[in-house]
C-alpha cells in the first residue's frame, strides 16, 4: 500500500500514483531522469511533458517534479489523471442509511461501484463522496456495474476491515431478485453448483470441469406467461455467478448483454437494464452487534408480453 496521498481528491477521485522500482544490484536503471521514467511508464496518450510543465506530478511532500531531476529508485510520484468523456448514467443513487461507520446506498443499473477503466466519473464513489463530505468512503463489497441494489460502503478507514471482513467470510445474508424465462420442465427450488472461472481478457465467466467453487439457491417466486421472477441466494461470490448460473439452466436474465451470448450495446444505451437486483442484505454489525437489514427500492421491469 502506498502512503497517504499529498494531493487532495479532485471531483471525488483519489490521485493516482507510480513508484519507481528498486535498484537491482549491479544493474543500472534505464532512466536518466524522472521525466524519462514517467514518459516510459505512462500510456502514450498521457501528455507527460505538458503535465510536468503544469506541475501536475508531485513527490510525497507535494512538491512538483520538473522531470529533469535525476532518476531516484523507490520513489513515489503522485498525479491526477486526465479523464476521458463518459456517457452520463441517467439514474440517481439513493442513500438508504448513513451513520458514522457505514453508508448504505441503492445503486442503480449501469453505475460502477468504484472508478475503473472507462467508468470513472460514473461510479458510486465519485457520485457520493462529495455530497456526503466523506473523502475516505470506500466499498465494503462490490456489485457488478449492470446490477442494481443494496451496496454497503464504509465511511472511514478505521472500520473498513471490520465490515469488509463480513463479506469476505460470508457472514452477510444476500438475496437477489431477477426476471428470466420460465421453463415448466424445471423444478424449483433448486441448488445450482459448479466451477466458475473467468479467463484473463475474456468478458464472460464460464462453467468448467472441476471441483465446484460457486453455489446459488434458486427459487421461483411467480410467473407471468413465458417469464418468471426468481429469488437468488448465493452462498459464494464468484464473478458474474448469478448470471452464469441462470444462463446455464437455459434461463438467461432479461437484459443481460453477456450471457449466453455477447451483445453489441452502445455505451450510452440505457434502455434495457439487466433485470437483476440485489434486493436485500442482512448482517450483524461487527462493531456494536446490532442487526442491520436493508432492502432495495428498485423495481424489476417485466417485458410487455408479461404485463
């Protein structure tokens, strides 16, 4: 972990950082100056020379690098990234609960949990940190960008490990709801288990041979014509687990652009949300041992044929 950033957040975003490598015995560093290092390590599209001239790279003390300084091993460089334009997600984040330790929100579809990749400004952290005045706000767990529902965040660093630990050790009861096709030949409730793996560079996770590492309890709550509403209770938390398990049964969740086949959807097309909601989340508070119970207010959207 790096030390605390000398730069304040900007638009709810933490500063980025790089650390120069340690010198290897008997091997000279390939960079003569700190500027050479930055040009080599940052993507070609980053305007390093322009940012150095503007004093946008700073050292651990907050002093700007000019780029002409001799290269130094094991040294931190801090900066704010230049952000690319992003389609604005047209749905609000609702705060369901806030206290000194946790903030619980109802995350809308299409909004990332944390800034990452092409989704930076359009993330829960960036949306919520500023208005709540909580620069140390961080997620205790994550929801897929396309999944809506209850998301728990910690308000400060002191309590982050305690709440994150609940999710890591599966001490949280999580219930999801989904809309998917109805198959009268399948019986419910049923327990779906298998081995899910996601290969590097692949958009999809897949069920493969081997010891099961993912399990979901699936209940059929109601049917409307060719479609059903399902209650999904995962006992594990693999990437895309619920979406993979539903698709493996031949019941892909409505609005899913990845399963069973990858669909080409424009980045600014918000017309067909994934019909999957993290509906309810319950746990015993690790600090004061009180029972916490939160429910999403988002509604599933049945297809026209089922209304």
